[in-house]
C-alpha cells in the first residue's frame, strides 16, 4: 500500500477505538488546595490606575 492510500481496516480499527469512552475514572475534585481572591469593590478608575502601574512596571 502506498503512502496516503486509504486503508479500510485501519479506519475501522480507529472508529472502534474512538467510539468507546472510558468513564471509569472519578472526575470530581474533593479537595481544593490553593487560594482564590477577588476584589469587586474597586472603581473603574482605580482599576485603570492599577493597570497603568502594571504596564509601567513591565516596560
């Protein structure tokens, strides 16, 4: 068989492989480790000032 030629057996094998889903694993996170913070109290102007300061530091 030449390169790029259609292989019906290979196509069937891949279809069988991709058609089955392994759902035997537990996808739920029971323990969270880390830190999450957010501040929704700043005004738009305060946020823009903070953004400008970050831009100045990065240059």
